[in-house]
C-alpha cells in the first residue's frame, strides 16, 4: 500500500505524521519505507538520515532517468536503513529544485510510479512526504499512490484549501491514477477546548469529507521527538500523542493486498 501525505498548505504536520505513522507500521512488524519528496528534507532530518551515502537520495533516483547510464540502479538500492528495525527511507535532497524543470520538460512524471511499483514488492507499506505545493514531485506522488491522507490544522483557510484540493485530486484520479482515493483527512494540532476547530471539523463531516475520527492534539512532545530524532513510538510509547498516532494508524486499511 502506497500512501502520500499531501496538502498545499504548509505547517500542517505532513512530515511529523509521515514519520510517525511509518514508525508505528515498522514497530508492528511491517517492512516500511518513507520517501522524502520535500526539499526541506524534514522527514530525513527527523530520522537522522541527512548523512546518507553519496548518490543515494531521491534526487539521485530521479537524476538517473534524465542522464545516460549503461546501468541504472534499481530503486531498492536507494533505500537506506534507519535507527528502527523494519523502517527504511529514501532520503530527501535540496537538489530536487535543480532537477524539476528538466524532469518536467522531458515528461518524466510517471517515473516515480515505476520505481514504487518495484518497491511495492519489497515493502508492505510506503509513505510519501511531500512539499506544500502541487509541483512536479507531489503530482508524481499522487500519480503513484493508492491512498492520499490530508492533514489539516482546523482553521478556515485550511477548509477553503481543502475544497480546491479535493477537486485537483479528482482530476488526477480521472486523468492519471484511477486507483487514487482520499483515505482520510487528519485533524492535526486540534485544540479540543476551542470552538472554531470543532465547528470546522463538524461542518466538514456534514459535507461528507472523510475526516478520521481520531484527532491529533497539540503537545510539546512532538517538538521533543523532533529534537531527539526519534519517532514517538520509540521516544514515548505511552504518551497521549503517541496513542493518538496509533489510533490514526489503526483507522487505516492495512491490508497489503488492498
């Protein structure tokens, strides 16, 4: 199962959710891969993978599709082990910015799907972290994925952005990837004691959006997890924030053959 976490709005917690959901997957015995497509490389930094071996980043994987090689390395060779058993990452790279124009002009939009089709034979779950923009890379991810998870931060701007995002995903589904579904909307940084977040979520549910029933609250523990470079499931397995992440994970369909 290939999942992409995507929202054109920044600061909604895509990287934190990507890493923590993948870490929970790995902790439950699933062979799990993270693909970091954000040039900020937050997922890569979170897992302390910035010092990956040379020519082993997602930029290198893309670059070999536009340069001549007698031998093209299979995608599995870019997958790096992390501190957690069963958890691997293809590290992000700032060089994605340099490559984007040429990849786009040479119509390489389906190359990520080809790579992930081969990796689906090696991994039970694949999670893709994306930049807060509908660029070449996030579009590639949406074309490659089975499911899309949309984190929102429960304000009115998030709601308005969600309407246009749903339309764009519908277009991608129709034109490029008929299997793509919005699996769930994740209410992140949810303030349970405030009226506005609850009102926004209730309205989205009334409008038929697939809002997941577990909401992720605000906690300094997430920042501590970033600083320690350890996912919550290893840093604080019994913390309420960790339990919320586990609940989100359990709400998803984890049938490998689905």
